[in-house]
C-alpha cells in the first residue's frame, strides 16, 4: 500500500483570490480599529471590543499573507 501524497485542501488557483480578499478584509478591520481608537474617549473604550477587533484583523492579515506567499510561489 503506497502512501498518498500530501495535497492542499485549497486548490492552487484560489490562492491569489483568497489573498486579495483576506488582505482586503484584514485592512478594513484594521482601519475600523484605528478609527475606533481615534474617535472614542478613554472612558468609553471597551477592552473586549479592542481584543476581538485586533484578533479578527490579525487572523485575516495572517492568512492573507500566507496565501499571498503561496500564490507567488513561496511555499511555507
């Protein structure tokens, strides 16, 4: 019984599209985070909202960067 080769769960043709969409969403969430920080007073800020917004932006920017590297041929 020969072992199966390891394949990606995402087709290679989707890498550029996924990178563009994930980076766009990540940049949008990052921009909303900065706008929230700049426009709200120190007393009205919510730590939970800041952490959730930062985590969502981080995940989207991280996976967007990963798919950008994969789309450009840098296999990590």
